[in-house]
């Protein structure tokens, strides 16, 4: 079993790490990149 406590993406999903969520449903979570390559990079 892997340890998800240090996983940045797992922290975003749990809500432990703040993120600007642009879409969320039962299977998908899309959020803005903290260092975008272009405007709107998700």
C-alpha cells in the first residue's frame, strides 16, 4: 500500500492544500496550475 500523506495531488483532493477548483464531479477534479505555462493552464 502506498503512502498518500506526502502526495501533493492527494492533499488537493482531500482539501488539505488550497487550490482553485474549476471542475469537480464524482470522478474528476480539475484545478488551476500554480505555475501556469499559459493563461488558464489547468
